[in-house]
C-alpha cells in the first residue's frame, strides 16, 4: 500500500505493508480513545473528531515525525490514516500551523 504525502510542494511516497494496518490495531485503538476525549486542532477545540479530522491529526503527527526523522512513526501515522479511511490516496499536510487545512484526498476525488 502506498500513501502519497505532500509537504510544502514536495511529494513523499510512504510505503505501508498491508499487515502493519492489521498488526497496529491496538495502537490505533489507543489513539482513538485519546481522540474520543476531544482534541485541540490548532486553534480550535474539537469535542468529537470525525474520521477526516482524525486523519488530519495523524498527518500533523506525521509531519512532526518527518521533521524528527522518525521513520517508524511516519509509517504508523500513514497506516492509521489508511485504517480510518482506506480509500485515501494523498495527504497534503498544511504547514501554516492549522492542521484543519490539511487535505485528505480519496481515490474518488482523483477520478
């Protein structure tokens, strides 16, 4: 599986082994429990993030992992995005400081 991640105009193709999505479910469940309590999305508090917002949160965590060179976390956040929204093909991570401006692009949108 591949997820194309765009940061500041540069594309990063992230390869995600299919088994990672399945094996990481306990980790993803913990992430979901944390988000179930609400999440500060940049300047906005979101009481109950929906699937797209959860993917935006994961993309923000992925950006931090990219800045830190944490390949394992990059793969986990990419896998989480595909776990929550299996039809996602591209993610355009906003770097202006507003994670709600991150675009999650599905296969349908690319047609």
